[in-house]
C-alpha cells in the first residue's frame, strides 16, 4: 500500500471508504434495480463507510507499528467515537428528520413549496451497518 498518498495507513482508510461506498451503489442496484451514483458520496446505508474508514486506518496502524503503540490506542478511541456517533447520534438525527417530514406531510395549511427540501432521513447507521463497516475496515487494514 502507500500508492495513492505514499502513506499505507491513509491509503487503507481511503480504500475501505471507497469499497464501502461501492458496495452501497451495488446493493442499491441489486436490491432496488436502480443505479444511484449519489450513493458514492452520501452517508448512511450498508456498510458504514465511516466505520470502514476509521477501522481500516486503525488496523493498518496496529499492523505496521504494533498494538502497544500509543497512537494505536488513540486510533482505537477515535474509531469507537466515530462508530458510536454513527450508531446513536446520527441515527437519532435521521429518526428526527423522518418524524419531522411525516409531521410536515400532514400540515394542511402549508404546502410543499413552503419548504425547500425534505430533511435528510438516512443519516446514521444501524449497529449491523456499523459492524459491517468495521469488519470491512479490518480486512482492508490488513493490506498495509
């Protein structure tokens, strides 16, 4: 690794992000029979590209410099925060957006033109999506 940025750790993280986003596009194509290029750059869905990104970097760091390295400990902590956020904070924001969109759909005095766009619903991840992203990250991290 180290071909793209000359940094094996960063390259593993970027590769894991790209593969996760590619999987999202392919799943959309297979499950819904719809090619959606926007899935390459949007958040949410299976697997979590945020989890893949941070866990691949953490795994590569651990492989290259050892799990006793203080930077590995810091990377593990950062990965845990990112995955917690993906599962809880961002997921809750997505649930709130869904509820607000449902409420707005039932407001009789207002029309759709009163609002620019619906709130983004798919913001966070289920625990399964985060776990899948973490597993993908570990696999890609071993490329370092």
